[in-house]
C-alpha cells in the first residue's frame, strides 16, 4: 500500500471540484468526496474517491518534419503526448494557463529536438526519459516546491535532444 502524496491529493480534490462544477456531483456528494480525499492515507483509498469520475483525455500533437510550437496564452492539458520524427518542438509554459498542479508530457522524438520552458517556481522530473544517442539538458529545479507547477516528462529520444529551462526575466 503506497502513501498518498500531496500532489496526488491535490489532483483528486481538483477532479472532484471539476465534477461538481460540471454538474456531475451534488453539493452533499462534493462534501463527502472532498472529506474522503483529504483524509485518504493510501493510494487505493484516494483512487476510490475519483474512480467513477471521467478521466482526463490525453492530447496528442504530431509532426513528421515540421515544427510544433505552443507559446503565449494556451491551455495546457493534464496529459500531453508529442510525436515528432525529424521536427522541432517548443512548449513554452511560462505564460500558458495550467490549471493543474502536476502535468505529464510524453515525448517521442526520433531525430528531432524539443525545448520546454517552465514558469518561474516550477519543477520538473525527467527520470522517465529514455535516450540512446540523444541528450537531456535540464536547467530547472527537480524537487517540487510548495504551490508550484510540477512537470513529469517521459518518453523516448533515440537521437533527439531535450532542453528544459525556466523562463528568462
């Protein structure tokens, strides 16, 4: 039985609140589920709180050789998958709307490269990125800070290059 992290608890609370806002839960059910989420001591207990709520869909971006670019004020999904054979990917989260405390970005870059720009105070975990001849350069904090965005990056970069940094200025 695994313990519940603060990030997992915050995510469950957010899913319950979103379900209430969408009219899927009554006010009484909202109170019950929030209480369960805030007092859960194990992952299975927390999973039960959100098990019947709609899951988040994965957003996919794909390119064979072109450039995938998201900058400015854009809505960042909870789960993002990016596939690029030869192209360049630039995901600038510094001015984006990120309504989640934790997001997952899955990259599959054969020969291309990617740059991810984080907002100030954000952290990133790249432990799930696999490289062969590729390279991962991370210039951002690795440990989540209180109240800051945490990004989990996973995927395959056989010959690709990934650079992650915080916004300048």
